[in-house]
C-alpha cells in the first residue's frame, strides 16, 4: 500500500493484518462480535483480565479482607504504584507522577501550582494562554481558578496552533495545551512547543488525555513542567477511571498544591492539625481514591507497559493514513471534509471529518455496527486504537460509512433525534 | 438490660438479637466467618448484591455496551441519581445533592462557595471556625484554600464543642464542623449548632462522613448551608466510593463552585468555550466519575433507603451503650478511658477508649478476630454498625478485649511493629 493513488482492496488489508506484529493484542480485549469500535479515544475497550481483577477486588479484597486491605492488598500504595507506571509510560522520572482524581481537578492543581511558582519568580506575569479549541473543561477550570483567586489573571486563547508565538509575551505565566486535540486530532510537538514557551519565560502544562497510550510521550525529554491526563481512553482503564498528575522533578522543592488533602500530607495517619506536604508528586494526592476503579485500571495500563510505544505509533499512523485514503478515494462524492492534519507528525490517533449531517450520519453508522462518535459542530470522529484494531476494521468501517451515505440511511427519523450524551 | 448495674450475660445478648427487627439485614452482607467487624465506620462491609452489580458494570456495561453505556446504562445520570438518593437520606430537597469526587475535594468546594457568598454579603468576615479535633483533611483543605486565595483569611480552631459560642463573632464567615467526630464519636446537635452559627452571621458547612447511615441526618430541617460526606463507611459503598456534596436550595441562585469543570456546565456536550453553571447542585460536578466505584456504591445506598433510620439509630445506641457497660463492668481493672460521650444524644455510632498501649492492643485484637482500628494517640476505636452487628457481636468483642488485656497478648513482638496504615 505504498502507492498513494492505487485503489486499496479488502484483501490487501487482510494481508496487512496478517503481517501485523501487534495483531495478537486484540484477543486480550472483550470486544463484542459484529462491531467495529472506533471510540477507544473516548472509552477504551475492556481488557479480558480486568473482569477477574474487578471481581477479586470486590469479593476478596473488599469483602473478605475488609479494612486490612489497605495494608495487605496495598490499597495505600495504589495511587503511587499506578502513578509510577504511568510516569514511566509518559517518560517521567520516579516519584513525579500519581494516579488520582479527574483530569479537570488535576488541571486545577497544575495551573494553580504553575501560577504560584510564577508568583515567586515573575509576579507580573498574569496571563494564561490556551487554545480556543482546547477541550472545554480545561478552559472552564482556568476560568474558575481565575475567579477564585481574583488577582487580575486573564485567559488568552489562540485560534490555531500557529498563533502560539504571537501570544507569548512578557505577561504570560502559564501555557496550557492539550497534546492531541480532542476534535481535530492535531498533535503538538511537545518538545518544540515547550522550548518556545520556556524561551518566553512561561511554564508549560500539558494535557495528555488524547495522546497517552496512542502517541509516544516524553515529558521529561520535552522539558514539560506539569502534565495531566486520563486513563479511560487509550489506556483502557475503564469508565471514569482515575486520572493522573505529573510534575517535573526540578519543581518539587517548592511546588504547592491548592488541594491540600490528607493523602498529600507527609504523614497522613499522624493526624496532626497542620498541613505538611509529602515529598515528590505524592503531595498532589487529595482524598481517598475509588479503589474498584483504580485497581481495575491497572490491567490496561500493564498491557501498555508490555508494548513498544513506537511500534504502536507506527501502526496507529498506518491505520489513520489508511482511513483518510479510503475515505478520499471511495467516498469522494460525499461532502466529507477532513479536519485532521494530513501531516503524520501532526496527527494523533483519531481521524475526524465534518459532514453537514454529521450527527445523523454517526447515529446511522452506530446502528450499522460502526461505533465512532460525534462532536459539535458537525464532526464525525473515529478513534483508531492500535491496540485492538486492524486494517480490515478500518476498511469495513469506511465501507459502512459509504453505504450509510450512498443509501442515505442517515435520513431515517430515528437518527435525527438527539441523545442526552453524544 | 435496663438495670445499669446488673451483670450482662451472653445469653441476654443472644435474646436481644432474637428480638432485633433489623437482624435480618446481616445476611445481606458478605462478612467473613469468625470475625467481629467493628470497622464499618472506616470501610463498610460488602453487600452481597454488590458483587453481581460490579460484575455487570464491568462485563456488560463497559465490555459489551461500551461508549453507548453513557446513555443506555444511564452513566450520564449516575452522579445525579445517586446524589438524589443521598439527598433524601440526609433530608435534603430535590436537585440539591450530587455524588462526586472525594470528601476533601468537596470540602474545598463547600468552604470556597460559602466564603464567596459571604464576600457578597459580609466581606469583612474573614475567619473560618473549625475544631482542632476535626478530621485533619478538613483543616488541611481550609489551609490550602486560604493560601491559594491569599486575602487575609484565617482559621480559628476551638478545642472543645462547648467553645463554639466564644469563637463566634462578627469576623466569622464560615463554620466547618463534622457532625460525628472521627476519634471521640461526639455528635453535634446539627440544628442547634446551625442556629447559633446563623445567629452570629456565619454559614454552616457540615461534614457528615461519620454520621450518614448511622445517625439520622436532616440537613434542610437543621438549616444547614452546605454538607459533604463519604459513602464508604456506614453507607457500605465500597473502598473509596465517591463522596457527596449538598447545598441548600436557598443558595442556588448565586452559589459558585471554584472547580468549574465540564460536568458542572449547563450543557457539557455543547463544547462551548465559556463556562455557564448548571442549575441546582449539578454545578458542583467537575470531571468524569469512576463508574465502577460509583455504580457499585448504589447497592449499599439502596439498602439504607429501605431501612428506617430511626430504628437504625435506636439499635446503634443500644449497641454502643452495651459496649460501654461491658467494658466498664468486665474490664474495670484495665487502664481503658472512655473518650466517647456517655450522653446518648451526643454520641455517634462508634465507641473509643484510650489505652497506653492502644496500638499493640488493637493489633492483638485484630489477630484474635476482632477488627476495630487505632487512631493517634492511643485510641482504640470500635465502629458499631447497626446494619450488620448484633448484641452478641459486642459481647464477643469485649470478651476478646478482656482476654487480650488479662493475658497481655498485646505484648507479643509482632504487635509492636507499625503498619504503613493503621
């Protein structure tokens, strides 16, 4: 499939799958028969081993060992142990990463901590830069933080990645960027952008929700200051599994969290009445974590640690490139507009197209066994999860999309009606 | 057992259990054989039905229905539906309560929201009152919040409940109290204390961690302003199951959360770039919740909604009174000092004694099948969970304590060594 103009056949896709060294991973996921699941960038599939893990946590650890599990079954260490594993996956150092809370709460901690470092170093800097197209909660959280501290901070939003330089001036304290955009799939070069941010005197907070587990991440190598992200997308942690928080080692001697809970205390069970931060990233823990979700999450994470992230990236790019080529060669008569970068170095692991009837088209696709998702406005989003998808899945998905569009299946009344969540 | 001086026999306890109308509830919990579990105030026991619920959430909802579960299996509504149930249990109105995050994070939201209401009404009030003996995380969180907003707030700690009035002056903005003290078991009269707080012009934030599910709570009747609490103690929600947040209806037109995440947005999936708070308590949601923990938690909560909370309270008091009488009549030669109020109206659902060798005594007790816990300093803490304990359990526990003390079993070297978490 090296000739970009030649038609691609399903047989070629089958052949590519037979030669895929990662193809064996799929059998370790409990994917239903008869569907193509292209929404692993929203909720990753269930690793088969997670079923037994969850049952064991409930029946043995909770039911039989009860309170003793905090020591015996290492619940106490879970946010740290899992945090270390995530830290390794994103290229951080020891003691810098914890698994905890939600991405939104962790964005709050990270931006707040970054602001306070700047209050010591460059107190006149009171602008936070982000992208208008960032995932909305990141922007909302910054708004809420600014209103809370009420000290003249403002949010400066850039309209496109190429506008970053123009936004970086001597007022900027912090830049909050999402490595892979949730809608377009645009991928920042983290190292290059962080260099520019640092050159302008600002700190860099990276949201890794749509990159971790699908794109190799190297926070320390990139010189990032803080990173947060979720584990229920490409890491297959389970619905709403706890998020993570990473801080660069160089900040640990003076970085402060705004959410000074007992789990971030140096000695949480000494029950002293004054707060004293724990060493390392542990100070960014707050309250007691949801153990069923946390423990079950580790199964998907462990699979990722077994897999070469560069090989996963190569497969991801092969599949997203295939997706784009198939749509553009086989569906060219339909009003589908690619909004994902064609340049591989700028692409995460999902592919998005605008279509004027995007919402109905996606509902029709789902009804026909191809599960992607819809994002406002008009965007069909297809997550291409290299852990459990192959070339044939992509071929079949595009073929179903062709049928939905050619036969105008999306016009059926049941596909016009809006669900609560899309 | 009405004569407070007569010796109590195990036979009398067995008789009392036979007459206990709530005795049938115990069979619905998966408690191991051969132990007496007196730590339900730290981690509630496993409801048998929670095993199937957790398995169903993992295999069917996550594994088979995948992303469609947000609508099909009502994940979207879970924090609201469960919040409504908790709201009913604590005597709140519709739309005022959500299940979300951790108690620590919710204390941050509640105190911050209360401070901001006062900034509008009485901006000169910059003192937050709490108890030195409050659960430490509540105090740590307030410290962190004050440092973050950095506007001259201070924390005024009272040393004993009777010192509240003296601490209430025209500087006080917010009073943060825990209804049942985690160590002593002291129970505040919420209505009476809230009246005094309001009379002094302050707002009342109540932490219900150690009361909800064991003591009837009536937040609206008491006139409380905010309440938070956890679900993994007397509500048997599972380890680290999400906490809850309640706000009085009268504040809803102008109350603000500091953690403005997308789940608290009026239209979370519209993906607009400006924050607009949802109506009702829903604005206190932040990020995506841990669904395995959240869904499993509902099983224990539903059991509580079936049970008459007043009957549960009567049984709780019968058991804690029995515990105290047995210790004081049968173990009087040992240096055990009751730190829990003798007055029933001031007592939650656990009983605590100081003992100079408290840590080793508790480890020896646990090794002999009686699971309570230890809290600094020197405190043996016994949670008396009326949902699944009976009079005979209390008799057996005290008898084991007698043996541990009479035979000095606690002197064994293995009981001197400290665990990571106690």
